[in-house]
C-alpha cells in the first residue's frame, strides 16, 4: 500500500521527501538563486562603494596637486607685486586674511578657483612660504595645499577621513 502525499510526516526525512515531491525542480532552483544573491549582494555592494571611494580619493588628490601647481604659476607671475587689490567680494577672506597683500590674495584665489565646488579648498588650507608680497627675484618659494577627504563609507563610521596634501616648490626668476 502506498502512502498518501499529504499524510502526517513521521520524521525530518519524511518532510524533506514530501517537499521534494510537491515542489517542482524549477521553483527550488529559483529559491536557491535568490538565497545566493541575498548572501553575495551586500558583499558586492560594499566592494563597489569602496572602489568608488578610492576613485574619488584619487581624483581629489589630483585636484589638490593641480591647485598647488596653479598657485605656483600665479606666484611666479604675480609675486612681488604689492599693488592694492579691490575689496573681497567673495567673502572668503576673513579674520587675519583681510589685510593680506594683493599677490598673496591672487595666489590663494587662483588655488581656490582651480578646485571644483565639491572639493572645497579653504583659505586656511593654503600655506605660502614666504609671503608672495615680499618675494624677491631668484627666491625659492613653497606652496602647500591641504585637504581632508571624506569617504562615502563614513555612513558606517563618522571619523573616516584621509588627509590629502600637495607641496610645490618654485623659483622666481
């Protein structure tokens, strides 16, 4: 005598056998694929966000380096020109930066204007040594630009940052 399909199972093996006979093979395979996807997807998503973060960090480091180069070019051209600049209409020069020389302001503005809006380089991130307003011919100068990169994955931890900096040394002829 054969067992009815919906009889009460006596063991785990009987439950397994009943499920196998009731569910077609295609449905079981689809469920297996869904479980595998659910396990792999979060891992792949974290890896993708990490790759995007590394690409952004590399891009921002290139922007900071290019901004320092632009500042050095401006310093080489406009250094030792103490002409008075007009009023600061941007509002970026505040505090002790208000009374700086025109050459100093031109160098800092060229550095800040080189970077796109999402890579904010502030006045406090720029170091000029010596002050461009006092440079003489045949003098060596150094421009340092600092920036703090914030990871997208900082949503997990808030303190995930990477300091980025570029230093350019030039010689004014």
